[in-house]
C-alpha cells in the first residue's frame, strides 16, 4: 500500500471512532422530540359507501396535552384514508387553526388562549370534527396523525366502518347442538348506517340452512331503529324458511335485528358448522355460522361385568365404568350426566345400625369430574362444567363403586346413563345370582282344611362355594351367626319337625338346631344353623314335611320362602326395607276338604241351653227376638253348623266375623245390612250386633248362606237348624 493511502485509511478510522464514541451528539439538522399527546376518536361510525357529513359531522378527533403544554410550534398533519375526503376545514375546529393541503390532508396548529397558555395543567385538547365524505372507501377507516416536527404523538385511529350493503350480519353467539331439536346461536343483523332500510316497510326475507338440517322455529327481536320489528307469513319448507320482515315507521336511529333460529338435524347429518344464509329485498346477502353440530354421545365401558350374590351386602363387588365423549366438547356444559342403577341396587359403604349408608365405597380416580351419590344410594350425578373454550381432548367420567343387590333380584343388572347430550341408554354392569336355588321335589297338592298332609321335600342348592355363610360381618357391631329359615304362607303350619341334611358337597349344618319357629311372629317356619361353610357347592334336603292348612288359605299356587342371615345380610334387609326372603313355588292348594258331617241343633229364646243332635249344652248368651227377627250367638250357631272354632275368625278392628265351611266363606260385619258369601254381596233386612260382648247374628240369612235350613216353632219359641 502506498503511503498516501495509509493516511486516508487512518483518517477514516479516526472519523469512525469519533462517531462511535459520541452517539448522542446532535447534528445541526436534527431535532429530538418526545411523544406528548393523548389522541382518540370519540365514536366509531357505521357509514354507507356514499356518506357525506356536509358540515354536520358525527365524530371528532381529539388531540390532548399529555406531559407539557402545547405551543404554536406543535404543528401536525391529519390524513384521511384513500377514498375519504375532507369537505372543508372543519367549521367546529377548537383550540387550533388548520390548512387544507389536499383533499385528504389537513395541517393543524395549536392556537388560542385556551390551549397555548403555558398553564401547566396538561389538560387542554384540540378538537377536529371529521367533516368528511366517503368516496369509494370500504371497510374499517382510520385517520392518521403525523407529528411533523412537533411533540404530538403519531398514530392511526379507527373512526368509521363502511359496508357496501345495507346490512351487516354477524353471529352474536354460536351454540353447540346435538341430534335433537335445539336453539342455535343468535344472528345480529344491523344497518350499515342509519336509514339504509326503509322505515314502515314490509319486505320478503329468506333464511336457508344446510340441506342436512330443517327449520323448526325462528324468533325475532328488534332494537334501535328496528324496535317492534316482526316476522309474519312464516313458511317453513325443510331447510328453507321464508317470511315477511316488517320494519316499523318512525325512528331513524340505526336499527338492529336479533334472530334466533331453532333447527333439527336430519338423519345422517355430518358433524360440523351450521350456517344460515340470509337474503331479502332490504337485507344484504350474508352467511353466518350459528351452531356447531356434533353427534352427542359417549362411549361407555364397564371394565368387568361381575357376578354378584343377591342379598349379600358384604359381597362388595365393584363396578368400574368409564363414560368418554365421542368427540371433544360433546358433553354440554352446565348440564348433568346421570348414572342410575335399578332400585334393587345400592352403592354400599359403612352402614349405621338403623340402616343408613354413610361414606359410600366409591372412587373417581381418573375422572375429569367428581360425581355425587343421591340419598337413595343408587344414582351418581356428574355436573359438566360450563366453559367458553371447548376442550381439545375428550372428557372422561370415571367411577368405581361397590354395590349390593336386594334379596330376590336375579339376572342382568343394567345402569341407565343419560344427560348433557347423551341419549338414554342402558349398560350391563353385573349379573346377579341367588346364594341358593330352592326347589320342591315334585308337584305337591294340598287340601284346604286338612292337617298332617304330606308335602314335597325341599332342596336348597348353593350356586357357588361359601354362598351359605357360617358368620356374618356386622362391622362395628361385631358378627352374627349364620342361620337358614324356610317359612310358609299364613294359614299353613308345620305339624311335625322335618329332617334337614346335606346331601351334596361339604357344607356342615347343626342338625340339633332344627326347630319350628314363628317368622315375623306370623308365619310358621323351620330354622337351622350353619356349622361350616362349603368349599364346593353343596345341596341341602328338607324332608319328612307334614303341613296343615286352615280354611283361610286360598286355592292356587302356594309359595314358600327361604331367608336367614346365612343367605341374606341383615344390612341388606335394612337398606332395602325387606323383611321377607326369596320366594319359590312349592305346591298347589286345591279344593277344600269335604265336610260331610250332617249336624242339627236347636236354640230356645231366652234360654242358655242349646242342643246339638241329642246332646244338650250350655252357652254364655241367650237368644232373643228383636224387630221380629231371631238373634243367636255366632259361636254356637257355627258349632251346630259344623264350623270349627279355628274356622271362625273375628277381626276386632273391623268388627267383622268370617266363617269357613267347606267351599263357603261367609263374612258378617256389625251394623251393615249385608253379608258376603264367597265375595258376593247378599242384602239383609237386619244387622248383626254386639250384645254382652258376644256377636249376635240374624239366624235366617247366616244359616242359609252356610247351606242349612232354619225352622221356627212359635209355640215353644225355638229355632231348629238342620
């Protein structure tokens, strides 16, 4: 390199260093300014494409002091967007002067004592009325403020929106809808500027849905200049709705219409956006999305369908169910999903001695929502949260619950799932079997009114090992011994103690404990205790059964019932309010035993001596005559007619006596002018009554009802019954 070149390079390096070392140096041609104003437009106008303020502007641009007072040197430029022009220098300009430089540019200088005053309050404002006309501009219009050499803040400020049509349609809301009829979101139709739609007009409008949807209804509300607007002449034709839009006369304010469609998807509708196309003489064409259509529903899965023993409250088999949205957002927010078991099922937990379930055995691990169990312990409710932002993932509802099943319930257990967009559906959750299957050996036939009748053997077959329990866990109450009870209907009695034995399996029972008892203080029953539970299903036989049937037992199928702590947990009885066991068909009750004995007797008025055949007997009440009718004491009349004492039933509360004889059942109620014979009303002209604590009967009607005859001997004052 030549020497002169070195000097040049050195000089350049020195100049560069000076420039870098003093970056804040101010050159004579530069001026440093600071943004020093608050700028804003007082309102945003909705204008037509030919809007002309013509000296009467509806909006203004304000430029206000911020940190320091304005001076006359703070000149700035205000420029309108393309397609918008100043009509003139605004007549209402405040605290400034202005020069119209071009059709779209105004140069403004602060002026006047109200603003150029150095008062230090930084509160003075320049007002620039937007006296403009629109000449081809559309869309959002912004006015631009340029500071030039002033301290005015630069920026662009929206002052108007220009639409090419008469109206603008937007969706105020977009609703999620499913496969049933539903309201969509609301469509807002607003005038682009006041007066675009003729007041007092009635013009046709058309609304169209996608072809997979059909109209069900439409509602309209008008506000502003459209207050009182209505639809008339509405015609719904599939996905098309036509109507007449009636705009009231009067107000020239900008008008707004709020339209709420109600629609229904057709079969095969595809999930996605639901839009409404709008057209009409006065309305600008538009297409607006009003709903999101989804196939509501859920995929429901039960992890394992367990086999459950009915009546075993301590069995605690668990149902685990997962309910998952078919697609994100399919569950409707703010609504409830209900999982309901039949009334014969309870979600178990800790039970109080009174039978109230507390602290349900239920888990919601893995669930997006925690459920609530109802007071009947058979329904779980999940409340879906309301959210404005749809989830991007599928929501899951999960629970694991231990359940118990009411005594006597058999077969499939199904839960009903519905709500929040899920149509009602049933889901198999468990299969229920009884602890034992009771069965009679053969078809027994028993006669009414006979004692000591041989009856079929009874077999109790376990359905699984250990189904018949030796001991019952009662929680904090300790344990109870397991026992089995087999009881009979009312009116049927064991006349001998049967034999009970295990004929299959390794179950052990205490044969010494077999005895006849009264179940629930009403029913004849045999009971026995369990000594050891089985390891393989066992079978019990009850044999040597002899029964007696009184005349109150109805003809037809007779059921026996099997119960006891060995088969049914006491808590099961408490929470399900069950006091009886599982019923099974045992025998057939046939026609009553014949009463062939022919008997006769006599009663004398005023005498306590009566005769049956050739035998005289004494009674504690004497016959009498009242209203020309002979009254006899029921007990002794029944004896003469061959009705045994056990076949006379007195219902003190109802003041009714029932007599059973052969195939006849006669009921007489004190004070009523009728008797019942085999359920048929027979009118009488006198009534039965109580006298000296004895029921006295009008003899003629009762004797006739029981198939006998009465003869009156006036001379001896005696009634003869044959």
